C-alpha cells in the first residue's frame, strides 16, 4: 500500500494550497469525480478476479488517483490563469482601428 502514500499525500498538499488561497469552488467537483470513479471502478473491476477487500482498496486507490488528477488540473489552471488574462487587464483594445486605447485607471504619471 505504498502507492497510497504517493497518491493521497500530493492530493492533500495541493488541496491545502487551494484552501489556503480560498479557491474552494475549484475543489467541489473533485469529490464528485472521486465518487463517480468509485462506482465506475467497482463495476469494471468486479469482472476481474479481485474480490472483497482487495476490490475495495483498489477502487479506493483509483478514485484517489482520479481526484488527484482533477486537483492537479485545478492548481495548474489557477497558476496559468493570470498569465492568460494579463493582456486585457492593463488596457483595452479598440476593435475598429486595431490600436490600443488608454489605460482604464485615471492615474497620472509623474515626469
């Protein structure tokens, strides 16, 4: 069960980062993915020779892996999101002429 530590540890760490940054709305779907993954894995793994506790632990581990993938995707999205929106943050582009309009703030620059 050493693989459980490599799955649950990083998932818990990244979940803590998202909670610390108050981005919990990105974590809400991860529990749904884990639940749906458990149902999917239990139904598909029941056709194999696994049974009992081995089937449950394997399904639980695969559910954690699925949730960890979702949490990594959320952290990656939040990390690169400001870089994608940085062009439109400081100025507005005029669509008719293709030239850049004045900045949105009314601050005057000092000479």
